[in-house]
């Protein structure tokens, strides 16, 4: 009787423990690497494909006959694109300092970059170099570009190191997105990161978009914009121009949705409308990588950054090994990205290192299966979005300043960190946006 009671007690204890342990997803390390590699390749493909069109179409759709066509050697046009090397600066901070790096140190590391920056990035880094510590560097009081697209185009890394871990992507947005953005500008990147996190487990683009949407405040204009695109796609799932027209009418022409846009004319670098064009590509491309990127590109405005995000998310759902050879056969794996220590293999290794830390830090583990292969076991936890903030009604600043010791780590480069005017599409350097 005593033994029977002990057995029942043990079963009860195990049952309670199991009930308290969040259910988990399993992802082999081999599959993780394959999809993560694809995510980087998709970013490369999208930005290189769209680069010749960047901001040449503002408030209009690029005609199909004028849309760029994919060529296998296009992939190597990505190594000088800020869509990639800026986020690699953030990845490098995580690789060398770990996930617990402070936002202040993340800002210091970024100030030491020497590449040119514009809009929210340029203003944010300039603020940091002046000693304005984050998150004030991205606050609307100091940064008039705080709702711009910048963190949206740099947030891909946050999901690629966080498979199935949306709260990690959200937290990284709070750490890196606030260096230069605020409100919808930060939510834009958290949305992108959340989509990547889900793309390791889900192939349906609509479901991936919905997963990203859960990572941002429902009341935000950015969330409203994404919900609109999902609804307009359901109304007319065949013609992307129908959705584009509705997006343009509401998020381009209606000043209520451009309350903190840095420019009120045809040029629109606001995160919301460009996020809508990412989602249009994902939904209307119907899982076809090239078609998805081309649709995002044809939507115009930031027409290299948007297909880069589209390509990155969609390629992650597919995996490197399953991609058409035309996207990878000409990839130069020995070439380094501008202003980084990374060639393609080194980038993949750095990303994997941070992902392993992410799994352990956020309650998961890496174990071996019966064949001795490593498997990530990732707790299934619902995303907890950041609090609602909007640039036109901002909260108070923190009035944080870097200390003299911190300023000693910052080495400003003469002429870098200023915020130049928007470059016209005819400027030869415009393609590095």
C-alpha cells in the first residue's frame, strides 16, 4: 500500500512538472542552418534584384515590362548594401558580447562604424556620437526620422537567431531598434523579426505574416496597416494592384497615416507603407521566390529594401538546399560584406553561435536524437508585444547621457554621422540605401 501511494505521488509530481513545462517545438540543427542560410541568401537576392529601381517609383507601380529580371550572378551585388552590413554590425555585437549586452554598449559599438547612413540611422548614430545615450537616440525629440524604415530593413538578424522564439526577436528590437527608431519604426522591425522566427516552422506566407503581427501592439498604425493588407488580399487574392491601390490611398495620400513622415510628398520612407509592400509580395507571390520579390519591388518606394525582407522571410520557409540553383550557383562565398569581418560561411557561423545562446537563454535546450544529431527543443511561448508608443505622441525622454568613460570608447569619424538630405534616385550612391 505504501509503495502504491509512493508511485501515485511520483506520477502526480511528474504530471505537475510536465504541466508546468511549456510545450516545445523541435528543429534539427541541420534544418536550422539550412533555413538560416536561406534567410540570408533571400535578403541578398532581394536587395540586389531591386537595387536599380530604388526610389525611382514613388506613388506608382513599376510596370511589369520594366521590372528587374533575375540573373544568377545578381546575387553578388549585395556585398555593398547597407540592408545587410548594418544588421551585421548588430550581429557582431551579439556574437562578441552575448545576448546580455546592454543597449548602451550596443550603441557604442555602432558609433564606431564608418559607413554612410541616412534618415533614422544617420540621425540615431549622430545622436549617439554626441553622447545622447539610447533609447533617447531614437526618440522623436532627438530623431525626426524615428518612424522611417531603418530598423525594418535591419531586423532580419533578430529572427534568424531566434527560430520559434518571437519574444527574443521582440527583445532584440528593444535593444537595437531603439538606437534609431521609436513607435511604429521599432514595431516594423519586431514584425519582421517575428515573421522570421515563425518561418522556420511555417511555410504558408499568410500564417507567417499573422505570426509577425502578434509581435507588435494591436493598437499601432503599423499593425493596422498589416491587418489591412491581409484583409485586402482575402478580398482579391489574384491582383496585387488592387491591394496596392488601397495601400496607396490610405497610407500614402492620407496625412493621418503620415503624421511623423520625414517627407510629405511622393517620396515615402515611412515604415508602414514599405512594410505593406513586403507583405504584398509575400501574399501575392504565392510562394514563388522570384515572383514574390518582383511584386514587392514593383510596389515602388524603397524597392530594394522591401524585396530583401520579402526574399529573406520566404527563403527561410523553403531552406537553402531546396532553393532553385539560380539563386545560389554564382554565390561568391569568399567575398566579405563591406565594413564587416563576414564572408558567407563566417556569417552563418556567427548566426548559429548566437542562436545556440538564444535557445539556452530563453528556456530551451539542444539535445541529441537517436542518431546523434543535434536538435533544438524550443518552448512554445506566446509573443508579448512592447508597450504602445507613437512618434506623434511620444512618452518622456530618459535624458540619458554617455559617461566620460563611455565616450572614450566612441571614436567619431569626421563627416560621418550627419544626416544628409534624401538622395535622389539619379545619385550613383543612392543604391546603397
